[in-house]
């Protein structure tokens, strides 16, 4: 790979990672160029770059995966280097080769290294030849359903289906029994083909309750290689990481040295240059098995930066310019403990369904490191990954880092689009995580308690009060003494999927009494602005942030987010809301990737009908009742919005 000094870096990415790379590039004296799709034309990374170039329509395939458009943008702006970030084209050997052919420095490994390690089957073969322990599985060329099922039976269930070109949990399925294998295989292939342009998969034996441990590595053009310790990424949903930490509670100095030595050996064998990560499964007996190598900067790289005090993007830029690694292995120090959480626009209560829309109120804490690219009023588009921020804490001990992260996450304000903020807090507070015992089975084993709504009665009472006083016609209620007779106002609203009824009474002294679920809560409004309320309840004054959007109220207090829908003047709910009327509605904004039935087909309750793709994941929509398909209202390729009818079923 051509390594030489460069002066202007085009960042072939978007969002928080684009801003993150800009920071370091500018500090080192480089100019920065942004690229953007139509969905991102007003995004912060576009506004803050020295230059910006439109590269296409919102879908990734027409913009951030458009190699020709990105190369053209580099030439048009005079950029002489390209940083791919992570995701999109970061592990695409054709993109790295296109940069080389265009005379651009690709800030990453060579096309040959990306190709060797980007294919999971080929990577496992390379590692096996190098003596690295690998998970038993199948990486053969025969991809037929029968052959794959035969191999799965040979390996023994449960098995993992993995896309060979995949990452980020896409194209991956855990299959527990043979009867479900073929359907899961087809689903994994479809998702992989849509995300990576390659539906080829491999099979692996599923290791029971492992930890997911990854080793951060770096190599340079002089043949030097080092590791920067491990990260524990065991807390996952849908095979996608949610919480990462370092050092791992399960890895001591001896095991760290062994895993690090294996990783460095692999880097040297590949003549690898730049940042990379080797991912392993660690079983309960301390045995580790290679899974894959990511030939790029990881989302969770700030965890390692917090522990080492190093800037990994700076290392990438220096190695790409032909410089040797800044430190030798014996010079690298690990200090304290670091934990990162991924704040995502998703509904944890509904199987982590991705969410898009307008983030009306957004404010991140200043006490810890936060990587994000949002602001109040920004639109979260449905075309890209659901992660919207990373919050990273560091402490002298694991408990200090955990406590600091909990406090900071409580202070974060994200209102207008559902997020996993409360779910992350539940994970951090859970005794299993607190004890450092979480494995990849953590969320599945504790799903119900982690997702259970924590709507304490005072918070519900405060939300009910806000629902009334934040109404556009409620200005007279905002303060002062009432001289009129006191009459209770009935309120009806939906919270957490349940309809609640309560009464609000304004006393003559200006205070309020809220009756909900048979309990009374008395409070006094201390102050009220367009987005903050301060109330005094039982002698304690507290503040809450809120946003009113039509009949919806979003409120946040102490890290607890409540979304209420005002039903006070609404008609009673019908079966149409749940799909019991036979109409299948889109649960999110997305693109139709599969219509699984046709008019006249008989369907059973819960049978898959239509599959949507949003934020790189597929979401199957099922029949709400048994009957006959009377109409299909969409076609493959259609872009649909939340609530649109996609199919109709006659009972």
C-alpha cells in the first residue's frame, strides 16, 4: 500500500465518526472534506468540514456506498487521502483499491489484507494455518440449503449462521433446532446480500454463554506490530454490541498476554498496516476461539483511548503517512477502567425496533466523553445505523467508571424519538453487570427485568400534570392563585402501552393534586418554561425536561424517559390499533424488501407477511389474525412510513 505524507483528508462517512476524525485530522494540520447524502445535507459533519460534496440520494447504496462518487469528490476537492471511518466502505477491498488506483492514500490496511480478513471463511482458514484456535464450523463452497443443513447437523445445534462479508450483527442468526434452520438461513442470506452485496454464509458451533473479547492491534509499514489490550463487548442485542469495557473483568495479565501475543502474531503474518481488531469468544474455562478480524477502526475505540491515553485516529493517520508506530509494546500502559454505552434510537420494549424522526430536545452531559452528531431539532433518518451517541466514562476502578457513567446517562436528554437510554441504565445497574459477570447471554437471560418499565408513581403524576399545563390552551394554569372554585379535571393517556386515567385538581393556593391508580400526589410548580419544569413534591424540588408534540408528551427525569399520548379527547381505542382489524401496518419507517404472500393466500395468526428494512436491519411484519389475504398495498422497493397499511387480511 502506498504510504506518503498527505495534506487533506476526505472522510467517507457521516455522523459522529466523521466529526471524531475531523478533530484529530485538524489537530495534526490536515484539511478535511465531508461527503453527504441528501438526507444529511444540513448535518453537523457537513457544516463543520472545510469542504463538502453531495454524493447521492439517501439510501446507502446510492451515496455512502457509491465508490465512484466518493473518488470523484476527492478529486474535485484536491483531497489526497481518504479515511473510511467504520461501516459503509471501511472494509471494502474494492474501495481501498479504487483509492490506490486514483493516487489517494487510503487510511487503513491494504486491499489485500482487507480481502484476506474481510471474508470470514478465508480469515478462519488463515488463522487455522497460523495456529490460532478457531470455533468449529463449516466454510465450504456448497451453499445449497441441503448441504448447509447437513453441515449444521454435523456440527451440532445450536449453530450460528454468519455472513462471510458481514459485521455489526447483520446476516447473523442463532439457530437452536433443525426445523428452523432453512428459514433462518434464507433470512440471513437476504439480510447479508442487502447489507454487503454478498449472501454467502458460514456456520459455526454456538459456544454456550461465552464472553466476546476483542484485541486492539496496530501494524506499520516497517513490520512492527503491537496490541493495546482487550475490550469486553459481551453485552449485546441482536448480536450487536451495546456496552463495551476495558479491561475485561474476566481477563487477567496472563490471559491478556496470551491473547495479545496471538493477535500480534496474526498481524505480522499478514504484514498488516493500520488499526485492526481480532475478535474472540472466551468460554468459562478460559479457552478462547478466533471469530473474525475487523480491518478498521472500531466503534468502541474510545474505550481503549481512555485506558491508554492514546489517540487511535492519530496513530492511523501517522501509519498511513508512512511513519512507524509511535510506541513499542513495552511502552504501552493501561490505566484504570473505561466503559462505553451506545445510545441508539430504538424501542427496547418492542424488540429494539429502530426509530427515526425529529429529535426535539437533545443535550448530552459534559462530565464524561460523548461522541455524537446531533442537536435539538435534528432529523434522524431511517436509512442508516440506529446508534446516535457513545458515552464513555473512565475511572480508577471499574466501580468508579460504572458509577460515573450512570450519573452521566441520567443527565443525558434525548426527547422526541424513542431511545434505549432507560434500558442502558437498567443494564449498568443490574447486579450481574455490576459484579462483572455479564456474558453474551446477559440480555437474553434478563430481558424482561431489563425492559420492564420503571414508571414510578410520582413520575407518572408529574407527567400527567405536564400533559395538562403544557397544552397550548393551558396557559392560565401555569401559575398564580386560583380564585375560582376547584374542579377536578379528568385526564386519560397512554403510557408504556397501557391506558391510564387520573384526575388533576388545582388547589386554591396554586398547588396541584394528581390522583392516579388510587394514590394522591400533591405538588407545586416552582417554575415552568417551554422545555423545563421544576416542581416541589413532599418537600423535595426536582426538575424534568419535556417536549410537547401534538398529542404526545416526552418527559425525562433522572434518566427515566416517559412518552405519553393524550387520549383525553380521543375516541376509545379500536382493534385497528393492534392489527386485529386485519390491516398490517408498518411498525417503522423503512423499505419493503420482501412481500411474502399474495392476495388469496390463507395465512395463520403470526405468519410473516411483509419484511421491511430499516437502519440496516430486517423487520418481519406478521398477520394480526388468521384469514385470507385480501390486498397487498406495497411492492418490493417501496419506501413506507410508520403506520402505513402494507397488507390486508379478511377474517
